[in-house]
C-alpha cells in the first residue's frame, strides 16, 4: 500500500433521558474496532464532559476546541451515536470541523427495548442529518442506517470513508510540477492554472533547459547515481540496452528526483518528446512507472490534468496509478477497447517484468533507431480498475469517473508499448460522453473499484464538477 490509513477523531453524541451508561462501552468498542482495522484514533478525555460525550451546545464547544487543538492530526471525524444524541451539541461541535464527517448510529437489540436499555439511534441519526443540512455542514452517511462497530458492514463503511478522507486530504493541498512546456501538437492537454489554484492545487513550471542542465551535472559515480542505477537495474529487463542509454536514463532519474525534492512536489507531468530523444537519446517512460510504484504521481506529455486525476485515484486505492490512451477497438466487441501507452505503466500493474525498448514511433523523428530508448514494454495484468480524467472549463474542475476491468486478454505481440484490454459496460455511450464533453484522449487508471468514495469526495467536500460514467 502506497497510502497510509486515515487517522480519525471520535465523537460520541448523548441525550440525557437515554441511558448514558452506553457511552463508556461505545468509546471502548469504537476505538477498538478502528484500531483493529489499522486506524489510529483521537478521543476527547472521558472527564472533559459528561461521559466524554456531547449532550449540550456548551459541551459541543468543548469538543470544537478539542478539534482545534488537534488540527492537522486527524483526517476525518466519526460521529458516533450510541443513543439518540443531541443535535444542537453536534452543530456547535462541527461548525468549523474542516474535514469529512461520518455519521454512525448504533442498532437497537430487540430484547433490550425497555426505557432503561433502548437506544433510538435510528431516529437520532435523522435529527443529526437534518440539522447538519440546515447548517450547511457536509457529512457522509452510509448503509445500513444503523450498524454496530463489530459488524463486517461497519468495516466496509470505514474502508469507504478512509478512501474518501485520503482523497480529500491529498487534493486540498497539492503541488504538481510541469516539467517542460506543453507539446505544441497536444492542445488536448491544456489546463487552467488559476482554476487549479482556486481549488488548492498549485502548478509549478520547470523549463526543460533546466532539466537538461541538471542531467549533465549528474556525476554517474555519485552516490545518488549509483543508488538510482541499482534500483532501475532491478526494476525491469535492460537486455540489449546500450550502456550509454542506461546511464542517461539514470542521470535523468536523479535530476527529476532532485526537482521533486527541492520543490516539494506531490506529482509531475513531463514533456516526454521530442527534446529528450534529440538531446539525450532516451525516453523517460520507465522512470515514470518507477516513480508511480514508489508513490510519486508521474504523468507524461505534460498532461497535468491526468496527473491530478492519478493523484486522487492513487489516494483512494492506496495503490499505483498510470496514464493511458483511449487507443484501439478490440475487434468488434463494443464493451472492450485497448488502453495503451508507450511504456510508463508501473511494473506492479504488469503481467510480468517488462523489457526496455526503443520508442518505435519516436525513433523515426529523433534520429533513427537507438535514439528513443526507455519504454518499458509489456502487458497490463487482469484486475478490476477505476478510471477518470480532468479538464478545466470556465474556472471549474470537471472530472469524469468510472469503473471497469482489465481482462488480461491477448494483444498481438507486434503491438508496441504497454497495453491492456479494458472491459467497460456500455463503453460506446461512455466514449461519446467523454468526447462530447471535450475531455482529452488520455485516461488515468488505478487498480480496484474505488469510484464511489472519490465521487463523494470530489462533489461534496472538494467542490469539483463530476460526471459519473
């Protein structure tokens, strides 16, 4: 897993004429269940309010101060209702929460329905949701309506909420580096920097002349270069690759890593042709795959929109992401197509170890064979996957998101690059939607079906426009 699990602040709602004895048990049960699922928790001290819960607006203010004092130490809040819970205290507690809130309510037991034991959390959850709606406090509620922390369905809820919180955390403050200017031929990857900035996404530009200067300054006998060479040598197969090409890819990798570290970048999108091939006689594909495999989002063709989307997808899946082309039909099968790129797919998404090859398309314009080496050729392994992309339009961030699967079906051996057969229900209609809305020919993908928490994070907590395909 490339992404650590979220840390949660816990809140317990109480109402005086319900059994308050449930609070101590709930504090133990909820924190214990979350710890078993791998999550750290923060709780208000048990003696800070009655039973460590919130029953009144005054106690809500105590909880709000607790959140403020621990700001930055938690990624989301779980609002637990062991009984009905006081809605006014909750409003006071969460008016400036600043992170996603998951509302969880305990179920009643049919053999404990007398006034001394019943909870009525089923009803109380509606009251919390109602006043949050009235006060414009965003929250997340999932099915079933009531669920015990020991239930497997609670664990499913937490997995969903964890993914959502990771997306919100990553995307609210993100810095992506654009290494090189957009390739003139690719107006499809235009992006509005101001629209990104208004949503907390900073784009830093680095000229390719700086990249080349850094590459030339790298001593291949340095510790950094030796370490990079060792990593790359074991990452994929370099059989038949000239030593000069390998050395240039190593030095380019060191230069890019230095830029990422110096500028504190979360992601990059690089101009990958045709200057790299003319100046260094290499392609950077394998470097991008390796970066994604170690948790640094890296897109090609200066496609910042794909880089941003990959960053969100990887946050939700806790896995790698990559940028591919919507590239070919797969025979006459309407719900299948071939997704492809030259060779930046992370090795962890491939069926087997790749093979570094010359860029079969760019070599013709870069000076002939041997002038574009660096594509990690192979095939994408069968897996469920989620996909999407971003375009900016009139100051808005417009995403589409969907789910499908890589089937692992065969692609001809002579097919260049790294590719996989994707099966997506109702694909033809979805391709029309992508085209009519003006989205690019690239698509960002990550293993696993994680679309739903991303959609909620984008739409509810981050203020993006989202089309679900």
